[in-house]
C-alpha cells in the first residue's frame, strides 16, 4: 500500500464521518421541526388554578407570574431536545424547572415528544432532589387545627417564603385561615447530628403522603415516600410503637373540613362520609395509653400488656367542665410525648376493643387530647363496635348470596337502631350565621368542650 493510498483512505473516512454527522443533524432538525409543527398554534401553559374550589361573589386575587413571556419562550424550546443535558437544567430556578415540566406534559399530551419519558424523568429528579436537599421548608398550616393544611389530600410546601405568603392570601379568598411555618428539611437533618426526624418523617405520622410544591405558581406533585422512607422501615424494625397514619389523616381531614367557615350543597354528605371514615380507622387502630399497674403484668413482644385478675390498673382521666371523665389515648409517640414523655405513667399499647372493655366509670375517650382532640363517648364506642360486627356479618352473608354490601350496613345496629356517631365532638352545630357559598366545600366553626386535667 502506497503512502497516497494511506492518506487517501484517512480522508475518505473523515469525509464519511462528516457526512454521517451532517445527516444526523439534518434528521434531528427535521424531527424538531416536525414536533413544532405538530404543536403549531399552541401557547405555553398558563399558571394552573390553585384548586377546584369556586367562591361565589369573591374577587379573584391577582397572581403575578414570576416568568416573563420571553423567558418562557427561551426555556420552552428545551422540550424539543431529543436528549436533555443534565447540566442544562441544573442551573434553572425552581419555577423555571416547574414551568418546563408543565410545558413538557401539556405538549406531549397534544402530540408525543421525542424521548419524553427519559427527559421528563431528568426534570422530575432534579426537582425532587431540590426538595429533598432543602434545609428549610415553608409549609402552609391550618390555623384552625394547628397541623399542616390538607387541601384535597395534599400538603402545600414551598422553598420560597414569599411564594408561601402569597399562597396564604390566595387561600384566604376561599376563607381558609392559614399561616406559614418554617420547618426543618431533610438537608438540615443530614447536617445536624442531633436531628433524628425531619418534616417529611412527621408527615408520615400524619398520614400525609401527597405533596404540592409551589401551589399558586407552576407546581409539581410528589409522594412523601419519594423523599424519605417511612420511619423505621429502612432497618427492618418490626416491633415499632403504633403510628396510625390513616387515622391521623382521617381526623385532620374531618376537622379541617368541619372548621372551614363556608357552606355548599352537599355539605352533610361530605361531613358524614369523612366522619365515618374517621370512625372506621378509630375502631381498627392500636393506641398508646398512659397507665399504672399493681400486680402481675407481662409485656409482650408487640408492646402490649397481659394482666391477670389480680392486676390493678390505674389510668389518668381528663375532666370536662360538665364533670365527665374521658380517658386520653394517643395515636403515636409524638402525640403521647406532648404530655407523658417523662413521669410516673407508663405507655402501654391497647386496641380499641381493649379500651372499650376498660371504660368502667369513664364516659369515653379523647384521641390525641393535645392535638386533634377527638372525643368519643362510651355509648358511641359500643355502638361503633356493634355496627362494625353487624357490617362484617352482613358482608359475610352478602358473599353467600352474591349481593354487594354497602356503606349503609356499617351504621346498622343489631337491634335495628342507628349508630349515630355525630355525638363525637366536632359535630356540626345549629347556626343562623350567614356563611359564604363555595362549590365543593363545607362548614361552620364548632365549639369544643374545654378539657381540664
């Protein structure tokens, strides 16, 4: 082979590579052009609504968008890139990322985007990492409950205080009484040797698994479990104290709705359904109960006590102003520690059925007395238990007859009467007060019976 053949072959290879690159670039340009043509006439998505609630005769608050039309046009072109460069999105602001994610989803729904799944995951992961790594979170709390605000099943979280303050004003138009609280994020927990629990761990105990970031501007939805695992699950611990996230969520959802000072068409049905869900969780939960005992007692592996007839049990009571005695019980260690962290009382685990048997001279129970403060009289506890057993029996019979049991079975008692659970505190009062109309929402403020130690 001559030297001319050697250099000639190299030049041919370079030319072929250049031609291949030109064809690829041309194909890429054609693909991008085809996608843009498929979306011709579409505008960039506007800010989404805060939520589905409509308030009658209320002027909408003007929302100032953080992104200009020019910036949207610049960022929006990134949805057409066949493969997003991670570095190109790393330097975008949170709102720019949220806009890009929103635009990508809206345009892909109209006509599929090239490599949508992979690019969408890159943006989503970048957003998720920023939430996970944040040292400070600005969370909307419901001033009527003292807990994180639950709106249609979601907690509202922000990484910017000004946006959180703006959202409070928006929700104020819907007659929500909210405040912004600064909470410790996972980034702070990792940097603090003394921190054992971050805000997302706390949400687990409240049963809040769905989160909205930056509601009121461009936003995204996350699951709490995408940020941190459930406390205790990572080390395989089996004998954990009760947590009851389902019951905590049901209680917060119920009282949050009930204390919302508005009216709407199907208010009684919504409240009844949420109350029944709460009651069902209450019956099927285990609780931490402060107690003292004298005599034989054996602590089982799951934290429960076994007693004999010789064992004498003593429980604290909380007395109302009408001289009724209620047994305080707690859904988890966080609620229990608000009063009984240190002292003479032991925390034992009991089921709802155990507690019902221990009522004796007590008038009922109060669940999380320093939190949600849900009061259930003794007769309502008994009615709930009878109703649940009747429902289970009805369901068993329904399977035999191939009939479907309905939720109304849950309220039937064997003697033919109804288990009226509305006597649990937080019931809807009679009122002549004129309340604002809202589509898809309830209610009036209730007066709870003050509890004294």
